[in-house]
């Protein structure tokens, strides 16, 4: 028997072993790819949903704190009714006009929007703390485990508007309530999804009693007019 005839069975066996190894590697590769696809879709449908829910709840709470702090700072000085509203009377003391102080109102609104925006930015610099259990995508475990700073950086813009309400509280007495409406539009951006929502905070600036008959044209309208869009 020649050397070539002697080595042929060994060569064929070696070749078969190589083919089997290739098939195994191909099967492992296919299983790995399939597993990656399953994990991706699971993350897309479940984990992302839980992360968005936690992020939204966190940002709603943070926005309330940021806005309240901004309003407290902006209105730290004592605010008088005359600072916001001018009541004009005729020679008999009757009310003929009620008008808003546009300069003062715009300053309060702009300062509140700017400080709220800055507060929100500072609160979200380190990301949103996410419990480790939330990464399983199971809502029952979303609050379980240590919190890790997940790099979800929300994008926000803040706008403010004033509105008022007149209410009769007695003979020749009208209560004028003035409110500041702070609207924070927030976007939570993730690679697989973007969630947009708004947090509206209504704050009572003050309640003032006007002595005298207020004309019906003012009782039925808002003296502050259209919304002041003051995006910071």
C-alpha cells in the first residue's frame, strides 16, 4: 500500500471533523444572532417601556420641585396688587378700567421660566437613577435593587402664562385671584424610543380684594390676555 493510499482515510476523517466543527460554529453563530434579536425585541418592548415610565415619573417629580423653587426665588420679595394690576377709577371712585402691568408680568414669567429651565438642567445632569430590577423589563421588579445612574438625559423647555379669576365676595367687593401657569415640555430620548409629555404647574400668586363695582366686561374675561410663550 502506497503512502497516498495510506493517508487518504486519515485525510477524509480530518476533513469530516473540520466540516463538523464548521457546522457547530455556524449553529452557534445562528443561535447567538437569534438570541441577540430576541433580546433586542424584548428590550424594545419591555425594558424600554419600564425605563420610560420610571423616567417620566422621576422627571414629573423633579419638574414640580424645580418650578416651585423657581417661583419661590422669583417671588421672594413681597408682591403687591399694584405691581401686577392697575385699577383706574373716575372722579366718583367708580372702577372704569382694570389693566395688567405688562412689564412686571413679563419679567416674572421670564425669570420663572429661565430659573425653572436651569433647575431642571442641574437636576438631570447625572442622568436618571434606575433600579437594577427595571432592566429586567418586569414591572413588578421595576423598583427592586440598587439604583444606578442611567444615562437618560431629558430635554426640556419651559413656558409661562398668567391668568386670573374674578369672584364676587360681598357688596361692592370682588376677589381677584391671579395664577401663574408654568408648562414644562419634556422629551425623554432613548435609542429605541422618544417620549414627549408636559408637566403643568398652576401656582396661585395672590388673592386681592377690589372694593367697588368691577365692570362686567372684566369679570367675564382674563385681563392677562393671550398666553405668554416664554420658552427659556
